[in-house]
C-alpha cells in the first residue's frame, strides 16, 4: 500500500475515489453522490488545489482510500480538520485508515498544528472505534448533522507531535 499526496493534475483520481466513497457510505459524509457527480473538472481541480488530499493505492495502483485536511472555519488556528476519510470495503481493518490518519497527523504537525479534529456521527460505531483507537478523544462538543438534523455528531480531537514533513509515502 502506498499513500501519496495528490496534486491538481490528479483530479480524476480524487473524483473517482470520492464518488466511490459517496456511493459506498452515503450516510457517513456531509455531501451526496447526486451533488458531487455533477461537479466539473474545474471544481475537482480547485478542491485538490485548496485542500491537501492523500490517496492510498494498492500495489497495482488502484485507489483504495482517501483523506483530506482543512482549516475548519471557527476552529482554533492550531487545529487541522480531517475530512473525507474513506477506505474501500475490502481494505478495511487492514491498516489503511490508520496509515491515512497518521499521514494527515504528520502533515498537520509540520504545518504548525497542535491538534487534528474531526466530526463523527453518533451511530457510526465502526468509525468511532477507529478514531478512539487512533488516539482521538471525545470533546463533548455536539451538533446536529447538517444534512440530517435528526442525527447528531460529535467532535473528536487528537494531539499531534511535531514530526518531519509528511512525504506521502
């Protein structure tokens, strides 16, 4: 498994993985397949240009996962927010998500962040288990899920140690 940071010219790869993620786990994301399948090349390029993103590729070069990192509006300046984490169903519980979380934690630390955070829906037990085992702690900060106010999500946070710049390998 190789994890590498993508650049703007990798937009078709990001599009492919993101749409796979939205088809596989529509309830886990803040967007929908209907919305994002209509995005044009210019949108995908802008997304990759403005949002550090990494993909996990198997030995054949097939994408098996993805994660992005953003500075979330309203969050502390020394926090980076983990978004769009997804791993292909047949690659789950094999360390891919751990590796993706580690690379974003290293990148956040190299960018001067003290913490990484994420929101997770209360009824997503598998994700909660992963994040807690990966060192994230509950904050008690809760909010209705923006696209489904009948569901609730909680913010989790992980302290990151200063490490060398993530290389994506």
